[in-house]
């Protein structure tokens, strides 16, 4: 096991974690924004798949990275808008609508793949474009950190940046305020003349944008081809990450970091002599475990707060905090 | 003085054929406080909805500030200077006061960013202009209901409302909060604003209204100066007969302990310690009243008692049988019934029919079903009987509950719970939103339940109600029982006030509460 440990504590491992978490951060933020707006979008898997596919195809046929990027993003936003149309205009259940989108995306990309390349498995016959890697001059010269942080795909940096953009969007812009208001109490938003449907539509389209970037990275950065169902559940793990992170940017980032590490670990362990099926289970098992642990911790914390408050009350008189949050002093209990 | 609002010959017929407003004409003078009163289902809320553009009438005209208007949505009404404070407050609870206030017309910085400072400054400014203090950066969920309502009023003022409509604003307030609200309304009147409000509490109407419009059976009976009418006059006009208010005699005999709690504690999802070591018992044949300012743990206590929440610590006994961990259905089968405080949230399935709502707790039992089949004939007979016995105003029993008026929805809940023939009745705000006549009716029903030897635990924000009905009274403050009044006839509402506000508390309550 020692060579394995060595490799885990190497800077290569840190580098791999960032690489692996990129296609999780994007869709996780994409999910978070819709959940905040009260229109849970579980079709990120499908959005990523479509963008991954159209990015590769447009890139291969036009030779333009910019056009590939635009095509991928547009398809993601269009998927978000379509889901919004089904749900907000035609009043379809959003979960059913999203499931349909996922199934459509899987089937449609395979179909087009076959039509365009004659291959039902992957686009290996096409010359796919990839997004460039960026070497950050000063950073790369720092010993360990430089090796971990420098030399990534440009979309990896975009992913890190997008968590910050997400923060500003949600907390510092009028649209963000409206998204939060609509998600919490649509009637309240409606009562001040906010068009609830429109805000939710925007949230879904933004979700499509985030999902698209995750998909583009998969086929044009992480690897350089499109393969059928290549998202392999990342759109679902992303939902777990956002939930674990409470739909907040930092929390979501940390949860994605956790899942990224587990993923990277699975890749590293693959070099050891263990059945590969078992190893491939690791990220998914870790997801379930993390969610369960999270639920247990919330329970425990509530119990502890009660005990602490009781203790405090009997031991010493706590300061006179305003109700209802504070424990009130129990007069004459001594 | 000139009329700011002139409503003429309004006719509103709902799609199901219910005539809610029939040839309704009201004129509201600028700078006055104008009350609308009437029995449940008289058409008051409908009239407000018509004025505010929520629903559109079939006939009639509305003029506002001298111009005929035709609002297509509340948006239009807001634009023109009408604000409405709904009974269910329209606030996002995780957002701050300032955020709620500017929502929809946010101040911006550099074109795209929210201007946090400006937001808070604007909040302070309107608050100051109308002397309505609010904490701009506190979240709504951390504020008591009275302050939330104030935020709602400020929201309307911030949007330059000249006419403010309030639908039963005092129904959810404590006496103290009501007083503050009334000061606010008078203040606004002094500022030249016009107030139009609905209330079932005639004492309040007498206290602050300049003019009163009485509605009965979808029609306006009269509009008069409030000073010219006594409370009796008004209630007579409302129902077309006199209502007798009687002092309810206390029952002589109390039996064994039926409901008991020991050391109940509860920590909620936001990790706030809402109930601390609550112990009390209720005997057969008595009504134990719980008084307290809303938001001091009453809601959670009732949910714990009825199995809707599980205690963090402590135990609840019904006839010495521990009930925690049991589902609400199991708790009901043991003999507990529950009139919940929020009828729309926990009382009814709002799109289901009156009939369905009246049997949701018993549909699976004989005689309502046999071998998993519902016996509709029996059910219909049973529910028709309940509708009649409890004076529920509805077209028929297949009408969806959400098209009944607020007070009649409450009666549906009361009818179901009382007809379940419980050993223990948990009644939370049992008469919220019902008119004077129905209030008397429900009170006498509660007394009847008590005299039949049932145990009643009643929570109410209406101190008069607590004082009138209770055999004993507990006062809750900040999640703790702070006072026990063994003989309510010896105290007045003013005596309870200091306990409710946490200024005063009785020592060594432990043994006494179990009387
Ligand atoms: N959306 C609706 N669809 C059909 N009927 C309705 C609807 N809303 C109200 N009604 C009916 O119109 C009548 C008047 O109702 P409204 O809500 O105006 O009464 P109210 O005077 O406000 O009563 P309360 O004091 O109980 O609130 C009632 O018979 C009610 O059942
Ligand atoms: Mg009403």
C-alpha cells in the first residue's frame, strides 16, 4: 500500500482532485440556483451531456473553439428554457419534465452521434478541439502549491471563479434577491409585482449555463472526445454536493471538493489489485455516506444545543438576550 | 371631505354561481378609518379583492381619487396608490426587513449590483417618516408577528399607498400588539392616509373607526358614523337579530388526569430552543387555557401534543399512556382531537371538498367504509348533518373548501374535530376569524365538550377568550410556563400582561400546575 499512500500525498493527487471536481462544481452551482428559486432542476445530467456533445461536434466541423463554446452554452441555456416552458407555461411537473429531458439527452446524443459519425460509442473518429491549459507564471514556481494549482484547463479556473460569481449573483444583485424571494414565498414576490415565472425561467436558464460549462469541460478538457452517457452520474452527484453545501457557494464548493477527492482516490486505487467494479463504486458510496453523516450531524447538533442551554440555565444566569432565541434566566431556581 | 374611493353597484358572482357581492356601493372618505363588518361569508374579503384587482366583478364601477379605474391585477392597484395587507402576510421569511421592503424596486449600484446601504437607508427613511420603527437588517423569521405586520404596512407605504386595505389585521395579534397597530393606524390617518379594514371584533371597530359599513348576505346594509352606532347596534345589523353574550359558568366537577406532559423540551430546525421543560396536566371536565404572546412556543407545544412533531426530551401521556413516537393517526385513535391554529396549513386540504375534509380523519373506519370501499351515501348523510349542526355556509358538500369564506373554513375544522368525540381536545385559536355569532356557538360547544367530561387544552391569542372559557390558565413566555392561574375569575387581562411579556413570573411552579 505504501506506493499508493505516496501517490496520494503527492502534488499530482492535488492536481487530480481539482481536475476531477471541475465537472462537479459547475452542475452543483447550476442545481443550487434552481433550488433557491424553487424550481429544482434535476436535468443537469442531460444538460451536460447535450453540451458535451454539441461542443465536440461544432468544434470538429468548424474548427473554431469559440463557436464550440457558444454552441455548448446555447444548448444548455435552451435546455433550461425548454424545461421552464414545460413547467411554467404548460404546467408539467418539473421532476417529470427533467426526467424526460435526461432521457431525451441520452437518446438524442447517441442518435446524432450515429448519424454524424456512424459510430454509436464515441466521437473518436473526429478531430476534437480542447480548451487550452493555463500556466500561471508566478504561481507555478511555488514548490508544492504551484504543481497543484498551475497548469489546469482554463475551465477549471472558470469553475473556481464561478463559485465567486455565484455568490455575487445571489447575494449582491437584484436578480439574486428576487430568486431568493421567489423560492421562499412566491406569493410575497407576486404581491410586489415580481413576475415569478420569469424569475424562475431565468434561474433555469442560468442553471443550463452552468451545466453547459460542466459538459463542455468533460468532452473538451477532461478528455478530448464525446462518448455515450459520458457524464456517468456527475449530474446527480452534483445535486448531492449542492444539497450538502446548503445551496451556498462555499458549502457547495467544499462538498464538490470532497466528492472530487473521493473520485480522484478511486482513480489512484485503480492501480492496485482490487476488482475495478468495487473501486468504481467508491464515489457513489461516498455520496450516500456523506448525506447520511450530514443528516446525523444535524440531529446531534440539535440535541447538543438543548443540553447546553439547559446546563447553562441551571449553572449560571445567562445574559439577558432578547427572546425568542435565547434561553431565559430561571429566577430562583438556585 | 372628498371621497377617495367610490365603489358603485358592484356585483361579483364566482364561477360556481355563488353571489358574493350584490349591488354593493360604498364611499370611503379621504383621511378616515373605515371599517367593514359582517358575518362569515357576508362578502367582505371579496369586496376587498375586487377593489385591489385580485378578482374582477361582473358589474359595477370603482373610482379612486376621482377617476374611474379598472384594475387588471394588484399591480395596477399598487401603481395607483392602493396597498393591501393580507391576512396571511406576504413576506419572505429568510430575507431581511430591508430586502422585503425594496423587493421589486431595488436600489442599484453601478448598474447591476444591489445597493445594500441605500436599501437600509430607504428603510430607515420610510420607517421614520411614519414613525413605524423596524430593524432593517433583521430577518423576518426572527421577528414577532406584530412587527412583521408593520413591515407589510411599510411595504405598502414605500410604494406610495394612499389607501391601505387591511383584511382582519388584528386576528393574529395580541392585545398589546393590537394597541400598537391602532396607534400606527391613527398615525397614518394623521398623515392623511385612508384606511379600510375588516374586523370581527366590534370593540376594536368602535375604538378606532370613523365610519362603519355593515354587510349581510352579500349586500351593504348601511354605512354610518361609528360614533352613532353601539356595539349592539352593529351586531344587530350584521345578523338581523340580537346575539346574547353570556358568561359561561365553570363546571363543578373535574375528574382524573387525562392529558399530562412531563419535562417537554424541543429544539427546532433552526436550532432554537423553543420549549423548556414544560410540565402540566389537564383533568377530565376542565378547560386549561394557555395564554401568551404568539411565537413563545405555543405552536410547537400543540404540534408535540398532537404527534406532528416529536419532543427532543420529555414525555406526553394520554390517560397515563405515553404517546411520543406515535403517528398523528395513532394519537387520534387514542382519543385526541386537534383544532390547529393555521387552518389552511394543518386544518384542511384546501382543494378537496367540504365532504372530503369532514371525513379525512375517519374515512377508513365503519360506517364510512367497508372492506376498503368508501360508502358515499353514509358519508354524504353524515356530512350534511355536520354542515347543518355547525352552521357551515356552503353551497353544497361537494364545494371545494378553498371557495368558502375564512370563518366557514374554520367551522369545517371545528365540526370535524368535535364530532370525532375525543377524550382530549387540543384547540388552538378555535375562533380565529369567525364572526361574533359563530364565536358564541363555538364557545358553547367547547363548554359542552367540557361538561361531557372531556379534557380541553386551549391555546388562544385572544385573552378575553382565555379568561372567559378557562377553568385554569397557564401563561407561557419564551418556551416556559411562567404563571399558573387556578381561578381565572380572580384576574383580568391586565393582570396577565406582565407574565406574557416576561416582566413577571411566579416562582416554584412545579407541583401547582398539576393542581
Ligand atoms: N374563490 C371563490 N370561489 C367561489 N366562492 C367563493 C370564493 N371566495 C369566496 N367565495 C364565497 O363568497 C362568499 C363571500 O366570501 P368572503 O370571503 O368574501 O366572505 P367574508 O365576508 O370575507 O367572510 P369571513 O368573515 O368568513 O372571512 C362566501 O359564500 C364564499 O363561500
Ligand atoms: Mg374574509
